[in-house]
C-alpha cells in the first residue's frame, strides 16, 4: 500500500494525468520525463508505483524508455502522414536549370536573416565547440612542430589509427594503413571516382540523391545513370541489375545509410546483394557513408564495405555532419584502389591539413567523440520527431512525409500541382529557405517534392516557419 491511496489504482491515476498532459501538448514529443525516483517524490508514491505508471504509458505507446537515459514522450500525431512515393514519370525542367537552382539555394545559406530549413547539417548549437578547442590545443602542444609541418600523404597516423578502430562500428575490419585522409567527404568521393573512371564513363547513382554528386560527375566528364530509390529502402536493386545488362557502368556511387534527401537506409540483405552483384561484374562501389553514425536506433547500420571480399568497395566519410563542418576532415578506405587513390591525392592536394586532422584524432582517442555522438543522436531523433509532428499538424491532407531512422532530412511529397521551386521562391519572401526537390536529380523530375532539414533545435521560430510553409503548400494544392 502507498501512503495515501491503494497502489493498484494510484499508478493508473498517475498514468492518466501524464497521458492527458501529453495529449494536450503540455508535454511535447521528445520531452524528458522525471526519473522514477523524482516522480515518486513529486507525487508522494512509491518508486514501484511510479515505475508501473511509466510502464503503463509505455504499453500504450505514449512514452519510450531509452537505455541509461530515462523516459521520453514518443512521437504522437493526430493525422498520420504516409511516406512519399516515387514520381510516376519524369517531369521537364521549368523556370531555370538544376545548376542555377542549386546555386541559388546555396547563396541563401549564408544569410543570417534566413530560417535555413534547407540545411542538412548540425546547427552550431549541436557542435561541442569547447571540447573541440581543447582537443585542438592538446594536439598543438603534443606535436613537436605544433602541427605547422606537412603531414604524411596518406594522412595523420593517429587519425588513421582511430578510423581503423571505429571501423568496428560499421561491422568492418581495417588497419591504419588501409585508410587515407582527405579534405572532407566530397574530396574522398572525387578522388575515388578519379581512381576508378575516365572521362566519358558512366556512373550509376541514386535518384534522388545529394546534388553535390552531380557537380563532381560533371567536373570529371562522367555520365550519370540514375537508379530509382525508394524513400525507405534506397536504390532499386532490380532496376540496377537490369541497367547493368544494358549499360557499360564503370562504377556505382551510392549513399546506403540515411540517403540525402530521403533518409532511406538500405536493408542489410540489400547491401550484401548489391556488393555481390557488383563483385560478379568487377564494378567498384563508392560508398558515401557520411551519415552512418547518425542512427536513431540501438545500433549503427552496417556498411556495404563490411560485405566486401574483393576490395571493390571504397568506403568514404567525414566528420562534417557529426562534429565540425569547417575542419574539413574526411577519409576513404579505398580497398584495392589504394595506390590509384594515393596518386590522385598527391597530384590534387598533396596532403591534408595538419592541425584539424590532428585535433580530430585527439577528439577521437580521448573518448570525447563517443560522448558527443550519444548526445547528438538523441537531439537529432527528438528534433526529427518534433518537425514531423509539426508537418503532420500544419500541412494539408495528402502531403506524404518520410520516416528516417537517422540523418538530417525529411523528404516531403506535396500535392501533384505543387511546384517545389515556386514554393522555394514564395518561402524566401518570408525569409525561409527550403531545398526544392528538383535539385536532387539531373533532370528536375522531383517537381513536387521538398527536403526539410531538422538539424536545428525546435524553436518558436522553426514552428512559425513550418506553419507558414504549410499555408503556402495548401494554397498551391
């Protein structure tokens, strides 16, 4: 018995009151609830009764328990927005070219008066600036030359050692000599393409995918073969297999884990099938795994590299989306193409920036990275749920929203009459920047799609901007 009431009924009463607060919006998605001990003390009940109240709410799907963290309000919505579909057919490019649209969206990212929903990166609020500065100072003090010298062409030795250790996280096995550092992930992708292709070759990519990939292909004189990608499971392997029989594909460049813009995560079985399919044809796979560590579940998804038996998978990533975009610290595990990759790096940039790469190595070896990533994943998961909930409430019926399990972006399919670039222009009049779907393919086919980034903590300003967008979408439909 509890002090004041029978415990058999008291836990139900406490659960009901908390449930009503959640339903009324007094407790919002992602809010941390009091600990079992704190709830016990606040309500004058035993800890066992408090635990039963939370267990009842968890059974109803209202709250969730996170290991070593406590209880949180789950994502609840009154109207369920289904995930987006693939477009039925390619749409002609209108208004301006894809390249011009990309340039225009990029220009808006530097304006301080803009709500940057077009960003798929961490806001400054989520970057551990003090700990990074500490790591930088430690790296400078520990280096006999204060990091003013050229580093090894292959990259900082301590950083490569840490990268090899972290390969265990993506189910891989690697040695420090297997890794080559780069100035960010885009350089790693570019050097990988240079190591495996020649101008005029065809490279298979996902559609939709990150628009920066188009620029790299174009600059290297390569042709793009776009493979339709499902917003939850990624590239269609059936389509790819047929395409490989019709086209002379020299390489594939995919983002299997939390693709940008859809957030799709390729199932493990599909990754294994993809690697096997390409290995039979001796086609290299350039794996952009820049979002792999940004998972919301209990464990990191495996990489395609973990299924590689022939050295054909070139695993590329960086800390830009996790830790420090401005540090320009990336890397590649190039497999059998190690020497070709090193040759291109030597002729392209000679070596990587010594201070920032040494600082990231220090950040990794001190355990600061693990601590930061646990906090970042929790924050992004909560923000993803908050943004999704707001879209469900503020956007009109018929809008479909992706349900990513990691990464930074939500992929929205708007009503058929909506034009994402016109919506972008209208939103900019309200100082809101979004990423129009047209920029995520070479031919502008995703006319009625947009990407909304949730890298910034949910604030009243974000809430207002999503309300405005919902009204604009409603008027366009």
